[in-house]
DNA sequence: GCTCTATATTGACAGTGACAATATTGACGC
DNA sequence: GCGTCAATATTGTCACTGTCAATATAGAGC
């Protein structure tokens, strides 16, 4: 009789996807410093060197994970842009979606915008990034009819992106905690963001 | 005769400052991942465990280095706020100083705003941070006379900080490269930032 | 069924943070 | 001058990591 564990097959079957999935769990639960090739391998139940076959090195794994993040990011922005039911549509709705993504997946968001650990040469990441960039552009498109000088158009787009991105980054890093505490009772992050978008005329 | 190197004293004398100085060199030259306790010790010519006496762990060293960064940051912002010679003073000048600091010390700036690696319980870091926060507040103070609702005041401050911080972050990560390339010949980062501050009425 | 190749394992190596044990030195009281 | 103590630095060690080489296994196509 065989008392040993039911032997898992030598080949996993879909190890790449499994590793990326485990990597995201580790990332959000334990932080970026705990996301190692060996930790992902352990979580997936394979040997420590198995991930190298699919990602090469740690940068490869992080890049694939970032690609997953950018695809999800695009989907959330797209949903915000088209359906303006609960939230206002357009640039304002996308701003809220941007910050909501960052708050929902804080560590993933940080990884996505930490270029030093990513390899943009990877096709999966490049494609996901291009898709997200197109999505962002669609939210900052210049209104038709009136031609706008290139500098003004670029400034409008850069301002919207910078404002929302900076808000998300400062919020995640706890830098806005004091400001939020000084708000009237009942007012929270969403209200502050609303007001921020209003004073900078981002919704126009 | 003694052919050996002139023996360095057993005690360094000012190892803490030397380690922080070497750490900054390593950080800006080789990146954050190359900044290790042992690398700093090697650069300072001491044993691998010597830094522990002054910083405890790696987080301690990074926090002290971040504190140095915040003090320098405050000084640059202060200079921009008071002397509006080459650059406009006030919020607009401070915005430019903010981005200039980030471009001058990109890796240090990234470290300063990566809270996960820092220990804000360290007095040096906390004090430097408080000083920088006060400096930033001075640039976003509400105009006197007319009382402003708390949400609007907070939004004004958060908007200015978010805008400039996001611009710096996206710029350092190369995310604005495409936008900058699309600018008319002769226009650069400073011009784009000027236009960004203008369209959001930050200079008001 | 045979071969080729993708996939996974084992084993090794250098580098790292952290800790314990030890050595050296300077400060301070006498 | 001298003795004691605390601060500072060294050596040695451990577990963990990324990466590589060598090897084992199994699936795909013929």
C-alpha cells in the first residue's frame, strides 16, 4: 500500500499562469519584498528553479505580473469611461477609477509604476502597456472642432494624468493622511478627490 | 620593515556620516537594488557588520538617507519660495523646484516616497519629514481674508501637491517620454511643466 | 514506438541581512 | 597614571535569495 501523497505529475500543466496567480497573492498579502521566485515556486508546489523556464529571472515574473495589472487597469478605466451610471462618465469618472484601482491593488499598482524592476521589452508587458496608454489618451482627448496648440494639448493630458497619478501615489504612501483627517466628518477620499478634480477643472 | 598598508584605526571616528554619504553615491550611481548594508560598509572600508551599530538594519540606513534627502528637499523648496529671481516665486516656483529636485536626485527622490522601505519612527526621518511638510504647506497656504471651506482648502493643497508629485513620478519613470517627444522643437520638460501649472491655475 | 524538445528537479555558488560572540578603543572617575 | 565600562568594530555563522549547470521526466509529432 502506498501511504505517500498522491504524486503530482512531473509537469504542472499550466505553471506559468499558476505562478503569476500565486505571485499576485503574495504581492498583495506580504508586500513586494516577499515576492521572490522561490516563494512563488513554493506556493505553486514546484521546485525552486521551475519558474526560470517561464520567466527567465525575477524581472520576468514581475513584468508578467505587471502586464496582468495593466490589463485589469485598462478594463476598469474602460468601464468607467463608457458606463456613467453610479459615477460620472468621462475624465472625472476615469479619475475615480484610476484611484479606485490603486486602492484596490495597492502593491500591484506600485509595481506597475516602478519601471526599474520591469522589462518593457517583454511583449506581454509592452502590449498591456500600450493598451492602457491608449485608454488613458481616450480620456484626455482634445475636444473636436477647435484646433489646440500642441503644447496646450500635451499639457492638458499631462496635467490630468499627473494629478490623478500623484493623488494615488501620495494616498497609497499615507502622505495624505493628515489632510484627510482634517476633513469634516463624513468626508472621505472620494470627496477629496472630487474636490481636487473640481478645483483643477479636470471634468471640463 | 612594514610593507603592509598603513593600518586604519579600529574605530572610524564618524562612520555613521561616512556610511550615509557612501550610501547616497551608491544609490544614485547603481540604483536602489545595489544599495546594501554590505556595499556601504565596503565603500566606507569597514567590516560588513559595522553598519548595524549605527542603523540597526537596512531600513535604518535607508531611513537616515531619506532624512538627508528631505532636508535637502526642504532647502531647495525654501530657496524657490523666497527668491523669485530666475524663476517665479510662490507656488509656481516651488513646483519647478519640486521637479528639479526629483530630476537631480532621481533615486533619492524615489526612496523618499517609497514608504515601505522607511521607518518613520526614526527621529531623524520624522523631523526632516515634518520640516518638508511644513515647507509644502507654506506654498499652498490659503489666501487670507476670505474664509474657505475646509474641503476646498484641503482640495487646493492636495491638488497642487498631487499634480507636481505625479508629474515628477511619471517623468522619472519615463512615462511622459512620448508626450515630450511630441512637443514642438525646442520645448522641453520645463515648458511642459509650465503649461501644466498654467492649465490647472496652480500659479494663482 | 522513437526521437526531439519543452518542462521540471537537484545541486551548487556567491551575495545578502541578521545575529551572536569577541575584540578594540575611548571616556570618565579616581 | 590606572581601572572600569560602554561604545564601536570585527569575525564567524545562518538562512534565504537569484542564478546557473547538469540531469530527469514527459508530452508532441512523426
